[in-house]
């Protein structure tokens, strides 16, 4: 009768392929060939271990059969000894016993040889079982590493998605800023054109009023309105360019004096001129009542 009770490790290893199988929702199909190879190796080891276990069961059965034979021989010897007591022919009894003893010794020797051989087989089987356990442990470790790697991949994918979302948000903000900048540049261009027109009108009206030497109330009102409009437009330009503010030119002013007043350095006059080049072709063309944008010292135009 064959022994069908496998060691506990065999039952565990037979169940391992199901544990190592890829989940249906496994996102990384590139790991499937590796899982198939590992499962195939494990199945082969399970089959080999099952064959060895069957051989061991057969060896044990043969051992039991040999023990039964020895028991039969012992029974025959006992019968012969009993006959020796009841039969008068004592010379014939040793001839019956001796062959039985020789056969028994022969069987005992064969049994010892067989048991020694089975002991070696059991040792080999134990070594192979140990190797199988080590292989199973390596498979489990490999599966754990694979799970860890997959977890890291999932984390990286999540970080990548978050980075993409952040980039989309930044791009959207960048487009909004570009639109605002474009609108600001357009508004600045329109404001500079308007300021230039108002400044020309204001200057021409001042010159005409000076030539006529008139003190007409209506002219003064028009000049005041133009100056206020010019101030308002220049304030808008200063806001759009994030400048320091505006300044109305006084009598005997020049750009060096104005720079010395605002920056404590008359050599910074070029900054004021560059900020107002839409009004001034040359730095010495300022006039009394003109409204200038005053930039910061670190601004560039």
C-alpha cells in the first residue's frame, strides 16, 4: 500500500503557484513571463518531490515485507525447534534447521544492505527537500521584491501624475500671465501714445499762449485740463511699468537736477530719460509743466 501523506512543506509548495500567480488587475504585464518561469520551476520541483516520496513509500513497504519474511522464518524455526522435542530423529533436525538459519542470515544481510541503501536514500531525500525549501524561500523573496518594486512603480506613477497636474496648473498660470503681460504691453503702448499726444498739445498750447502773452481764462482752463489728463496718463504708465511715480517739471529743471533730487545722484539722469523716451527724443527737450515718469534705479527700459 502506497503512502499518500506528503510532508507539510509539499502541501505548502503545491499551493504556492496560486500565490505567485499574477493578479487580474496587475498593472505591469512585463512581470508576467517572470512569474510563469518561477511557477514552472516550482511545479517541476513539486513533481520531483512527489516521485521521491513515492519511492520512499515503496522502500518502506519493501522493508515491511522483509520484516514479515523474517517473522515467517522465525516462526519456521520455532516450529522446527518444537518438532525437535517431539520427533526421535535428532540427527535430521539440524539438517532442517541449518538451511533455515542460513536463509535467515542471508535475508538479514540483504535487509541490512537494503536498510543502509534506504538510509542513504532518505538522506538524499532530506537534502533535496531542504533544497526545495530553499528554492521556495527564494521564490517567496523574489515575489516580495517584485511586490516592493511594483509598489515603488505605483508611487512613481502617482508622483508623475501629480507632477503632470502641477505642470498643467503652471502652464495655465503662465498663459494667464502671458495674456496679462500682452494686455499690459498693449495698454502701455496705448497710454504712451496718448501721453505723447497730450504732451504735444500741452506744449504747443503753452508756446502759443506765451507768444500771444495772453492771460485768457479759457486757455488756462484748457491747459489745466490737459495737464491733469497728462498726469493721469503718466500715472497709468508708472503703474503699468511699476515705476516709482511721476514728477511735474519746474522752471530751471533739467534731468540731472531731477535725478539728484530723487536718487541723490545726478548721474542717474539717463534712467529718467529712458523711461520717458516716448515723450523725449533728446534729454534736453523737457519744458516747464511737463509730466515725467520716475523709474526705480534698478529698472531697465
